[in-house]
C-alpha cells in the first residue's frame, strides 16, 4: 500500500494541509473541533507515528522565516519591518535568512529550514527558480512569496504593481515631451547583461519573477501608445548601488547615445547617475529628466530631489505576514497586489 501522507489526512478531515500541520504540531490556536477531525482522520488512515515525529518533535515554535536576498537597502529592509511588526502582533517571531543574492546560499537557507522547524516561510527569490523542487519535505509548509509574482503555482504572492510603475513613469516623461527615455534594468543575480539575454528571459515562463521585466512591460506599453518602439540602445544593464549607477552612467555617456530622460531602479543608483551627470555639466532637469523607482530618503535629500515611483514596501511586508498567518491557521489566503504612485519632484521638467 502507498504510504499515507499528510495530504491524505487533510483530504479525509476536510481541512487544509497547513491546518493538519498545525494540529500535529500541537498548535493551540487551532479550533478544538477541527483538531479532533484531524486526529480522527489520522487514526482512520493509520497515519504512522514516524510520520508524526517531524511535527511532534518540537513544541509550537511560533516562528516564521523570511528568506531574502539582502537587507542592505531600504527596499528589503522596509519589507522586513512590515513582516516583523505584523508577526509580532500575531504572536510570532521572525527568523531572517539572507541569501546574499546567491542561488547556492538560497538553497542553503531552505536546507536549514527543512532540517529544523518553522510554522511558515516568506520567500523573496534571487531569480525565477522554484527552490521547493529540491526540498519536497517543505511542500506542506505554509509559504508566501514576497516581492515577486507568478513564481510558484498555488502559493500566495504579495507584490508591487511594477507593470503600472513602468507605465506611469514612462507616460509622465512622454507627457513632458521626452522621446529618448533610457530604462536602467537590474537583476539581483547580475546574470543578464545584454539585450539578447534580456529578451530571452523576458519571454521565458519566469518573467513574472522579476520586477525588471514587469517595469519593461509598462515602459513598452507607454511607448507603443505614443507610436514609439523600444530602442535596445536605450536599455542599460546596471546594479542597485550608488557606484553601479555612476559607472553605468559613464558607459551610457561614452556610447554617445542621445537621450533626454532616465528611469532608474532605486534612489541609491539614481544618486550615482545624478553625480556623474553633474560632473559632466549635464543639467537635471533642464537637459535630462530623471525618475527612480522605489524612491527613498536619498531621493529626497539630493539636489534636485528626484521624482519617484513610491512603493508601499512596508505594506507589502504587512500583507505577506498576514497571508502567511491565514495559511498557518487554516484560513484562505490569496495574492495581493500593492498599488504604486508617482511623486513629482524637481528632477523632471517639460522639454521646450
């Protein structure tokens, strides 16, 4: 006979897999009637103690894990703050595990979790891979994907509307009569460095796992509506740091490519671009307009302050933690798309 699994217990008892997990882990927050249904189903199916041992060997930990590429920038640190505050409200502790934008270290994080115990996982990936394929034991662990969409089917995703971000930023620049708009594209794994490999990834099933691709979709849509096409020479591959912005701006100017506006991934990269333009005597905004996605403190304190797409990253963290809490307690969870908005400051102006 086939080995009885936790999925069989969930099906017979009429509850979710995560609820079975919580009951077998002696989680006292589960309704007593539901708990009795689970234990009855386990007895009927002869769900063996060896199978139960994984869940019963630890007391209710009230711990969730957040696997994240880095906390060195405000984007992920603000998401983490939303997760931590919400988890605390829900009586949970958060273990933060850094993948450092390394696929190997990301797998090590999952390996560590698979050998211990947490009540649930919030995961923000480096690329479009599904790490659960390497850890079948985690298939039954409640999980939410944060800051990505369409990564793992059947798992809730909480993400910012980056298609809209790319669209409204480009649309605004077009309204300012800009026609040569540079789009900086950035990837945590730093593996895409040319337009051909970019298009290959863009047309792959992993497209939704990258914010850069979503922004490109919005950017392209806005251009097409104005009767313009995407110019590969205006797509720049960079990093997220101040230094990356500075060096990428150097390469852009050295290419002699004509441009009148730039879209940049974050405020740190934007300050590097702004520094180089100032050094070369190119005035922002009278000659070149700038907009950065995910504007933060640095976008406000430079001169001129940088027009930004504001993303509510704290709310993204809150919603990720809330959806995970729903799963942990056997309640329905769903995808959440966080709205974005354009905040106009001094780095954009009308072309004359």
